[in-house]
C-alpha cells in the first residue's frame, strides 16, 4: 500500500508534467537508442546496447514510482487552511530563542520542498516540530548540534 502524499495544485501539476515528459520524450529516445545499437550487430559485446537497456530500466522505474505517487496524491485545499495552528501549507514566522534570529518558511509535502524558495517539508525535523503549534508556543527541534528552540511568531496561509 502506497503512502498518501499531499500536494498543492502547482506541485501535482509539476509531477504530472514530469511524468508526461518521461513517457513522451525520454521513453521514445531510449527506444531509438536501443534500436540503433541493435542495428550495429552482435549484442553480446555491444556496450551501447547494454547502456541503453540499463537507461531504459532506470527510466521505467522512475515512471512507475511517479505513477504510484500521483495515484496516491491528494490535493490540499489552500482556501480552508486554519491559521490558528501550524499545518501543511502554513507559512510560519519563527524566532530562534537562543539568538533571536527570525526565519519564515512554508510547510509543504516532501516532494515540493525547496529550501531556496523557503519551502520545507512537513517530514523534516523543523516541519515535524512545528506542526500543531500555535503563535507564542515554543517548538523544541532536534538538530545535529543539539535541541534548538523556536518560538512561533506568526502563522499565515501559504
């Protein structure tokens, strides 16, 4: 049984586009490479053929994995997000209690996490620690350098 993953509409569309690209562009290109290598004769010592077959196997695994993720995907209705507590798609302003440094992150599904865009996974240590917290609460987050305390300053919709 596959695990349910939650996505924004944009995140799910990106996955579907990637799957479409694999099926309509990459798959035919690999098939062409296999046919071209096959035309060169003896397959027992044909490195091009072996490489193309290996690439095909890897691509088919990626396609199967993406299809499974999409099949178990659920869309999150962004209009119904409760801002009294931290949930998926909440944008959270947090302050490091020790050094007073503030940060702002949006909690997203694992597949949509992008630190440069300030989107962190709900499955990450910080994401897990913040889930369910309200403004003013302190979240104890286990990091490689020990436990860091973050105070929830503000919660808004992503």
